[in-house]
């Protein structure tokens, strides 16, 4: 009779393991976004400072407004990116821009907001997600999620490849990497630190590393290169003066 409780325990244990293995990339990303703030992103006004420039974002009902304010010797430059347009003002006067410059500036604004608010953007329509493996870093276990972008809606850098290491226990994005081809190209690996919740939304800072030479580096191997001390620390990426207002 004593075998019945043991058999029942083993059945539950095996079932839990099978359920864990059945998680898809989409389910993992959904859990990660929920852990980091979930639907709060969709109704939040977020302000922060990055490299002395001020940024704001507002989202509501699928619409967004992303801004950047730069104060320098040229005066105050104010950039505004929405779902449908990009506009630059210098000292309150609208500046006429070529398409190439407009794309350059809008990508720059969007990129900063994208990284600061990760993992929120990982459910955009142009994002393709794939569970490519699992890893262990500093004694913790991670899902490895590869992210690529569709050409339509993926922006000018749609050929870039991203990798996210998502903690299997608490579904946080502790590490990420990306391979880019603009300029001379390269690989960056980021280690998250200083996690902080503001009004229920999670923010982190990053230690930013590079791999050289990068052309033949397998993205999945970056966690091993990191733990072996074979990546070069370039900088720390710090987000300051963060404030969040939830717009009901």
C-alpha cells in the first residue's frame, strides 16, 4: 500500500517536468513580459534620463508617443516619434528633414526606448521568437530565446539577430546579446544588474561586452565565453531618473 503514495508523487513530478518542457518560446516571452510589468506598459507614461538626454514614452490603446530632448551648444532639440510620423524641433521650431535623416533619428529614439523597456517589445508583430536551447550561467538555469525580425515592420536593422537568456525560475531577462551588421558590424552581450521596480514595471542597467573577432561567433556560445572571461567589457549602460505614471 505504501507504493501508491510514491507512485502518485512520481506521476506528479514527471507531469511537472513535462509541462516545463512543453513551454513554447511565445509562452516564455509572455511570462517574462508579465513578470516585468505586463499590461502596465500599455497604459504607462515613462520618463528617464539616458546619457544626459531626457526621454519620455506614452502608450494607450495601441498608440505610442516616444520623445527625446537633447540640450547642447545648438540649443534644445526635441524629437517626437509616433505610430505614423517623426518630427524634430530645434528651440521650438520644426526642422525639415530628408527621409534618410528622419529614419536615422527615429531609429535612434526608438532604440533607446526599446532597450530600456525590454522585454515589452518582444511581442511586436515583426518579432519572430524561437526557443533554441537552455543554459546555466552562474549557477542559474536559463531558456535561450532567439529573436529575429520580419523585413516588413522590422525596421532598417531587421537583419540583426538577438538572443535572450530568460531565468527559468522567475522569468527575468538577465542576459541578452545581439549581432548587428550596420557599420563594421559586431556582437554585444549585456549582463543585467541593478533591477528596480517603479510602479510595477521592471527596469535594469547593463554591463555591455563585445566579442572579437565576431564574424564566426555562435550566439548560443556567448554565455560560455562570458563565464570564461573571454568577452571585453566596453561600458555600463545606466538609466537614471526613472518615473512612471499609470494612465487609467
